[in-house]
């Protein structure tokens, strides 16, 4: 079996994990301690599970949902039907999930948008309390990309210098939601550098990538796994890594410390949830199935192709709750600094 990560629980090790230290060596797989099999409670599930995915059938959420559904099916034989409900930066899918029966047959795939939504408005579901996290299976960092052949700039320093000379006309492709991880990160970057750059909104990943390829924008904010094919093809070039120190896989691309940027990076994380009112025995089985599926060879191979092994990606239920709570606090602090209305 492909090696994956050593489990980090809710002890002091979990706090270290939240620091997301890069290039750490881990010998065992995160959920190796779980039993190889687990009896289905009362034969559950007797029919296919439904996985609500609050984003379209492309991009990172679609890919991780497919990979995890495959791994769970390989492990248990249970069928999982994916139901994509895009819109509102995840809000449409969340609403559909909260309205679904609480019998354990519906699970939700969601990302850090759910945490930032609650940080901005406490009436929105808190994924750490109003849902039951089954597993966090991806945690990754962001980067800024340019076209590899762009002759106007070729690295972070020359890009910053060029942007400052454009009188606010430079552009970067990003998502549209105010307060999102991407938008907040760009606010931190521009405040620290003094750059003025227009953020051009594209909610569909393909539109963002196409805008950079076609030269409609000057740069792109994204996560490396989502643009892997463009990196492998030499079409995109990363010029800044939003980690304190860049991992060896991106040697030569400055991290925040090297670029002289002094702020805590925000991370993209993806995981799977069920209803807090689902039957306890079914929740236990789902938790086992999704955490154990994380260590399936097919899923680990998928994470490897998406650069999801460069920093610790696995969180169990307590670890996910700690990650979400920490993230909510982090966003609220930044939102208040930005002068946004926090409810």
C-alpha cells in the first residue's frame, strides 16, 4: 500500500499538525489503526448513499468526491451517487444537505468555504458543531501563477514591480465571493506589498484557467493540484507559494518568508460530513468507512497526483473539529481587520 500519513489526534500532536509543517516524514498511514472491516449496523447501507457536492462537476471538489466515493466503494461495496449542487460558493449544496433526511444515507462534501461562511455570519451552519465531520482528506496551500512564456515578468519580484507600474490595471483571476479564502489571501498580499490589482471573478475553474491561458488576465490564484496538468505541460509557472516556507517540490518558488510577507497563510481543505442527528451506529460506520478509505491505494495515488501529500492532509473527527474551529477564529480576526460586517 502507498505510504500515507501518521495519524494526528486531538492531543498536542494535533496542534502541531495545525501548523501544517512541510516535508515531514510519516511512515504509517493515518487510519491504519482502524480495523480492516466493520460490520454494517442492521445491514446499513441497504441502498446507495447520496453524496452532495456543493460545486460543479469539475475542479477540486468534484475530483476529491469521485476519488473518495471510489475508495469507499472499494472498501465496503457500498454504492455512492454524487449529486452536484453548485451555487452561492457552497451555500446551495449546504442548504440541500441540511434539508435532507437525517438517516445517514446522505453525506456532504464541503471545503473551507463552510467555515468562512460561518465566521462571517454565525447563523450559517458551523461545520464543527452542526455537522459531524467524517474525515478531512485534503489540506493544501495556494500559489500565484503566470503564463510560463510571459516576457513582462518571470518571478515574484518582477511581477510585483510590473503590477505597481500598471496604475491599478493589472488583473488576476480569482473566485467571486467576498470573504473567501482566495479573496482574503489576496487582500493580505496586496496590503503587504502595496500592489493594486484587479481581481477578475470566475467561479468556474475552467474559466479561470482559460483566462490565464488566453491572456485575458495577467495572473491566477489557485491551488497546485487543481492546475497540475498546466504545470506538467509547462503552461503555467508558480511565482509565489502561500506557505511560510515553500516545499521542496517547488524549490525556487519563494514562500511567504522569502518574499518578505509576514502573515499566517489560509488553507484550502476538503472533507466529508454527515448530519449531527444521524443514528449513532450509522455515524460510527460512516466514520470508519471514510477514514479507512483515505488509506486505500487508489485514494492515496489520487492525493499524490494533486500535491496533497506535501503537507499533512488527514484529520479524523476531533482533528477536523479543531481545524474548523481554528479556521473560523482566524477568519473572524481577518474580517474584522478588513472592516467587514461580522454577524
